[in-house]
């Protein structure tokens, strides 16, 4: 009986800690992918003198898993005209913005990174757009 009680207590403590660790790992993976995309965007600009024409415009995180297990959807847009993707012929291509929107809005923060130096996240995912992370609850990463 004592063994069952001890296992139950350990499970009550360990499972939430593991879930939090797993969620943080996925957030870190999304941040890493955003930083990698920023490097690719800069390479594209060096070759083309503009970010315009850069592709891909959408990526799911984590990679290499089925669509049901994706936790983030990354979108890349023109930083000046956020309603246009960088592949749009009307995009200026002088700035970019990458937004990572969580599929599960209750457990993961929305992330934003721009070519103008903004790197932030917010648990209130509705406050995050391609220009800023909102007025309340934002954190710099």
C-alpha cells in the first residue's frame, strides 16, 4: 500500500513537470526555427538586395511529425505591408516579420520576430500581430 501511495505522489509531481518541460522544448524549437529563417532571409537579401521573393512562407513546428501533432504555424510576411507575403509581387521586401502562432492557444505562447529587432512572445495569443506582441503580458526572448 505504501508503494502505491509513493508512486502516486511521484506521478502527481513528475507528470506536470515533464509536460512543462516538453512544452518549453517545443517553444525553443520554434524560436530556433525562426532564428534559422532569419539567417536564410539575410542570405537571400545579400544575393537579391531585397527580401522579396523569399520562400517558404509557412512552416509547421515540430517538423517531421504528422499534421495532428504540429504545435506552431510559422508565417513570414513583408514587414512594411504585413498583409503581403514576401513572394507577392507588390511586396516591398525591405523588412520581414515572422510570427509563430500556436495551434493549442492554451499551452503555448505566440512568438514574433522582425528584421527591425523585435523578438517577443505573449501567452495571450490574440494580442500578437506582425508588428508587436501586445501591451500586456509580452516577454522578450
